[in-house]
């Protein structure tokens, strides 16, 4: 929908997103955190979308399409 929006929850993933990957022992968890960080970067740098990040709970992003 051209006037729709996307709300993404758990953007900080229990605080792991703000940690160094070397400090995360589980290989699977490191991979998941890496993907969330890539999604963060995509939202921040996208020419097609506007995103606001909120430090509510475990982090929320609200994304709308640029017009």
C-alpha cells in the first residue's frame, strides 16, 4: 500500500545488536545479529524509505515509503 507503514520490533535483539560480535559465543546467534545489523543499515541508508528508530522495549523501527 502506498500509504502503508512497516513496524519492526526487537531491533536491538536483547541488547546483542549493540555488542561486538566477538563477544557473542554462539555462531548461530552471531549470524542472526549480523543480519539484524544489515537490516538496520539498509533502513538507515535507503533512498526509498524513511525510518524512525525508537528505544522502546527492545527497539522499534517505523518505516514509510518516500513519496
